[in-house]
């Protein structure tokens, strides 16, 4: 990596880490100093209560208060205060490495974003560029995004089963690679942006990690190599093929980047391996978005679960991506108009946004690839790593379990709610629909009638399914075989949604 890139000196990174940690700069440390209300407000983008809290900090917290104002609030600080905050690294070394800069008479300002980040395992420090809110003017073309909603949602969705070798495509500041470090022996992280690789390297070193950082697009840097886990939050923004900003624009027309990424995954995934990517896809006018994504996966041989979390109309989508670059109103208007015209000329009704989880089967399992493509937009129904892993396991169970086995199996019902909808009528409330829902499960809802309600209630892991069906058939005066034939698809759907499972 070029010496012109920020934080090129490992000794300075090490000294910076010493100073930040000795100042108490962590997620818990920041929360404790700011207090609950100011910390929550800062999380919503309201900065002034945090600034007020740091100004009132006790003398023994002055170093942490200075660091918070520099890196989280974008404030200018006196040279004396900054020197006190960084006694090991020193101001001149941090300026030379692109972390700080002098402004005006003896005032110092941060030029990078360094912030704490935590998961269930440990706390981290993440290095990125400052977003448009923290600086004046548009961001640079090589701007490196920090921790955002998309990167956090992918981190939460990744399956955390320990593996030997993992690949992070389009690593950016390295947020996915950080989380991979908790369960992967070897991590390769790639990016086309040299500045991103420099900042990802600094992130890794600050956290005592070592990743193999490689420059290049998609799978070019890992030609001929295979991995147990592949993750990617790529520059998936759908547009006419320009590349105004490297973090969002691939330089490829439409959603071609995501299509190419998925089609190449089978050549780089070990048997039993998993790939999880965030993607955007075109929703054509008068066409089903599911067909488009199915086309990407056709011929890959991978089992896949595609979840569309959002559907944005063209104006909302364009506005979302124009809002974070810090461009002038005139530039935004010009870019937006041209972008909107391209959408209209291309017959695009909207853009789907979501997660694609893929798995390459172990050797020996035959059959057509298992593909589930669905829309799950409910709050609290986000895909997590635990749910993704369980979903793939349930689909494997359904593929490899015969109806005969199911009828002899003792099934149990997961903790669920029975939700009923009724309308008032002449004879009082009349039920019009009912559904069983597993709380927190993405799409874990199943419409039920009187018989399936009774069946779910009877599945307690004690009586074989076939015996329960026979009892229900006798109670309702119907043929046992006919009821079993009607019930088995419902049972399979309930198993697929995690509502029923085989008791052991």
C-alpha cells in the first residue's frame, strides 16, 4: 500500500491504540461519560447533548471527553488538550499519518473517523473516513464508509459457525472482517479502493488482528481459491454505470455487479460452505422481482434463501444515496434528474434491497437446488445468523425426510402465538382469519384453520404425527388418509418456518 495512504506507520497505529484505550475510549466508556439520554441521542444523529456532556466532564475524564469531541462530534480542540489526550502517539505523528490536522491558531481537528463498536463477544475500534455531516463539502471519490445500518445488518445476519477460511469482498473499513475474527481462522479481505485497504489494515492492527488484504474487484484477487464462508457488502447501488463514489458505485450498469458476484460464488465456495451478501436488484415494471433474482441463481447449484427487506420507489432510492455525499443542492438536483430519467428509460419501477444466503451442499446430497425467494419486511423480523443457520438446517431436513418418516415422528410446537382477526357482524364478532406466529422468526407465520390449529396444539413431542392425524380424522369424521394427504404440506411449511420441529 502506498505510503501516501493514512496510518501507514504501524508504530503510530500501535501508539494510537494505547492512547485511545488508556483514555477509556470504548462503547461502554463513551456511554458512561455521556449518560443514557445523550448517548441515545447521539445514536440518532443528535450531537449537541453529547457535546454538552463532554464539556461538563470531570477532570479525570478530560482525555476521553477530548477524544469523543474529536472523533464522534467533529469539534476543533486546542493543541494542549489534544497533546494531553495522545501522550504516546503525539500530535505531529498523528498529523503526518492523516489522523489529525491543524486549523487556525493552535487548533486541532480530526480528519478520520475512529469510533468504538461492540458485539456480543468483544469491543473494537473502527477506522473510516468522516461522513458528510462531520465535514464541509462533498466527500472524496475514494471515501471509505464507516459503521452504517447496512454493514451492521449484514454482521448480524452472518452465520457464526467456526470455519477455517473466510473471504470478505469489498471490505471497506473492515467491519465484516472484524466480526469474522471471532470464528474464522484465516481471513482474506479485498477491495478495489487502496484507501479502504489502508484503513482496514489500521482497523485490524488497532484490534490485534491480522487479515490478508488484497486489491482487486470481486474474485480477481482470489482466483483459484476456495473458502468456507464468503461475505460481502458490495457497492451495489443501481445506476447507469458511472462511478462517482467508489463506496457505492460499481461502475457496472444496473444491478450487474450483484448478478456477477452471485454467479462466481460457486467457483470459490467449499462443499458445505456458506455465502451471505447484501444486494440491490432492479424491480422492472410489470414483472416479478423474484424472477430476476432467481435468474441470478440459476445454474449455480447453490441452495439459497433470498429475503427482500425493502422496496424503494425511484425517487426515494435516489434521494437516499444523494443525501450522504455532501454535495451542493445544484449538484444533487442535476444528478437526481439524470438518475431518475435513466430509471424511467430503463423501465424500472423500483429497487429491492435485501440479503441473499447461499450454501453449497456437501458431497452426496442429490436433487435440484433449494431456492426460497420471499419478502419479509416486518419490524423485528430481521434475519440473524442464528435464524439463517436454522433456516438452512430446516430446509435440509425437509429435503431428506420422507412423508413416511414424518408420520412416524414425534413433533413439537415451538413457542408461538395464535393470532386471530375478526369482524363485527349481526351475530357478534366473526373470525375471518387466524395464523400461528413464532416471535422473532423472519417470516415465521402460518395461516391455520380449525384442524391445523388442533394439530399444532397436539404436537407436544409425545405422540407420532400419524396418530394425531388419525385422532383428528375420527373427531371430524373424515378419512385418515385424505386428512394426512392434506395435512402433510401444512406440516412441512410449519417445519420450514420453525413452528414445528422433530423432538429428540
